[in-house]
């Protein structure tokens, strides 16, 4: 164990807007932590049927008052806060190790907003997941319920979220860093600025903050999918209806692979490609971020006094001119924090998740040009869930830990080659520094468990709806096409620059989702929506 300053207690509060899942630091460039990908061959032995598993499958949830953070984490919009205040909460008990179901258990936080229709019109529950994989669903599900309020889904279904193991209000929760370390840009990705010493130390730090190394060994997506089936049973649903975004599409696809007989409906939005391995996905996602930056550059060039100039073709070089000096000479924000290349780059990338935030990127770059980093730092802080008091959620620490059990391990030579390629694929975030050669997950106390490829050749799976935006910056449209083909699903293509569409209040998307979830009616072949 390492010596460390006293930890600041954190809740899952502080997310003033839904934080899209993603993000990682790539050797000489900045990426936001991306959803994990692939790894070892899955266990094909099936679930155990010992008494411990029967016990958890037959449990009944006791709903009551919610943690105050469920309300305080909502955007300051009265109707959103009101829906959060009406939510009910419970704790779900699941085995820590499904191979030893009579052993130690963990507790998963669950939030429910009840269907508004009469009981005889109620269909069941829709379980929702915002991605990450470490973003809390307990704060996301009331937001979904509020945005879908008055529509057929909220009328006919309970809207349910659960914080996956290690995440948010679930216990134990992953805690690897103090808030001060987070302010100092402690690495939160396997491709962060790791050394062998720090990669070994993070295991001790996460185990110390989270309870044990045993906890760290049971955080993967396959365990989360098993947990979701326990939740389905505890909710009293014979079949699962699920809507997941980004990493949530991985969770839904793995559930479909493991429990096809228990699927009623799956909405998979902002798809993670199940056929693409860790290295290829990092390259694919980086190319998507660069493409999103280039679309932003075209927008910026058409505005007055664009900080990147009037020629979109030179925008990457202009961004380098603004960002690279921060490698050696960080700027000081108004609160005294140093803002280096990493934090400023993360601010830009977080704004690329939606075209609605492009003006904020432009304003941040304009201020940076004047030596003022606070606007980009604010974008970075909002993305990471940093509160005004300086407290962080555990979303990205949990994302890192879960990814260590999902992603393939990368050798030093592969890391070097990947870093060099990412600098070419993502030039606006090329810091000009040498690639990092250390995989941050190398010394994790368990091998990856996801398996690559996953969710292939599933028999007996009902029809699934995959939604994919053409301008998605981190889960590119090609991945949506691949997931739909792999699952034999119907693909709804959305024309727009957006990561995740099901909470965007797009009438076309909302209608397609409602028709599918309520009546199991899929959109027509090659259907499209516009933003």
C-alpha cells in the first residue's frame, strides 16, 4: 500500500450535464477516456446454479428515499429536479464472484421513476445506461425519465438505472486518487502518462481506496451483465428492456450474448464495434475525434475572429501552436490550478461530443490565445464531474478500473507504435513529446475477461434497434453499422454531429425509440433522422 493524503469523500454528485462516456491520454496526444474494448476468451461454462445465486435472483428490492446526490446532480432545470425528487432508490445484492455465489456480496445502487400509466397499462421496466463505463446510472435514469416525460415510454415503463459494480453509489466504489491528485491530472487511462512504478502503485491505490484487490478482479462487463440479469429478476420482469448509450451498447450486446432468452428489447445508441480490438478501436476513435475537430474548424472559420484562423486546413497546426507551449509552461487559472496541455486538450475534446458545445470551444480557444485557460478548464471540469468545491465523482476512476478487465494488454513496442500512429491520426492533439511505452493496466490483479470479438453468432435473440450518428466523434458510424450487422439488428442512422441521441429530444429518434420499446415496431430499413 502507498502512503497518501487523506481522501476527500465523494458521492456521485456534481455532474451538471450528462457526461458522455470517453476519454484517454494517448502517449503524445490527448484523448478522453474511451470505453474499454476486448480481451480474453469468455467463460463458456454458464452461470452456476448454487443456492447463493438462487438467493440473489429471488430477492425483492425495497425502494425508499434516494441519496440527496440523485437530486443535486441534475442540471438546474425545475422539471428535471422535480422528476429526480420523485425517484425511488434501493440496493441490489449480487455476488462479488459469480463462480462463488455463496461468498462475499456487493451492493448496487438502483434508481426508479415509476410509470405514469395505470397498473394494467404498465409493460415493465426499461433499464438505462449512459456509458463510461463508470458514469453513474442512478443520476442518469431520472434525467431520461424527465426528458421522456409525457411520452409513451415514461407512461408505460418504469425508468430504472443502476450503478454498475464499482461505480457511483454502489458499494464498494472504486477510489484510486485524492481530489488533489485529480486536479494534478493523475492518469485515468491505460494509455496515460504511466511508468512501471506508477502502474504498480495504482493497483495498491485502487485496492486501498476500494476495499481489496479482490474487488478489482470482479469489475468487468461480463460481471455487470450478470448483475443486470439479477436486476431484471428483482424488478419482476421476465424479459429485459434496455436502452444504453456508448459503452452501454457494449453492456447491452454482452447481455444479449449471455442471456438472449431473457431479452425483450435492446436500444443500443452510439455503438461500440464488437469486432474491433483495443488498438484498432483507439485508432478508430482518434480518427473520429480528429474528424469532429475538423468539422468544428469549418464552423469556427465561418465565425468572426476564429481563434484557429480562416482556413480549416490549417486548424490542426493552429491548435498545436496554442496547446504545445503548455507542455513546458502551463498557465495558471483563476483558482490557482496549473493548466497544461492535457487539461486544455481535454476541454476541447469534451466540447466535441456535441455540436451544441462548439461555441464554448471557440470561446475557450480565444481565451487561451489571450493567456487565460479558465474557459477550457471549465469544460474539462464539467466533463469530469468536478464540483465547485473541488470534489470529483469516481466516474473516471471506475472507468479505468473496469477497462483494465475489458481491454487487451498492450506491450511496450505496441504502445510505442500506437502512440506514433495516434499522433498522425489525431494531429491537433499531437503534443510533440515521445510516446509512452507503459500500459497502465499491466499489473492489474486479474486478467481481462471480456473476450474478443464478442456478441457474435447469437441464437434466439429478438430484434434489436441500433442507433448511430454519422458525425459521432468517439463511436464512429462504421461501428454502428458493424454492431447492427453482428446482431442482425435494425440500424437507425442519424445525420448529425452528436455522441448519443436518445436523450437529445430529437422527435424523430424519440418516435422510433417509443415505437420499438412500447410496440416492438422497428423503423423501416435504411431509416434516417436529422439533427
